[in-house]
């Protein structure tokens, strides 16, 4: 599989976990399948799941938890 990145669908705040007390959705090195959630983007108290479009392995996160992101910004690299 070619290298691939997951991009932000909208501007907002990126979160790697569903809430502060929970574990992160995925770690670097984890296998993911199409449809898996890797994070959330919050826009005005509304949360939108960031999902994987193709099977792969999470290579690295390109933004930190709670970073502000722009629409189209690369969030996660997959192998």
C-alpha cells in the first residue's frame, strides 16, 4: 500500500481520545481498517469523527492532541 495521509475535513481542534479520561483511539504502529476512528475534530462544541478510508498501519501523527487544525491539513500518516 502506498503512503497515505488522513486529512482534517474542517477547521477545529483535533483530539486523539473521545474524552480526557479515555485512552487514545489509536497509537503509532497500530493496524487500522477502513472506517476506524483515529480522532475527533471539535468545532463550536460539536464533535466530528476522523475516520480511516483505507486499511493500513498508523505511521505517525502529524499534529498533537488538542492542536488547532485547518481544513485539508494532514493529521495522520498511514503505511
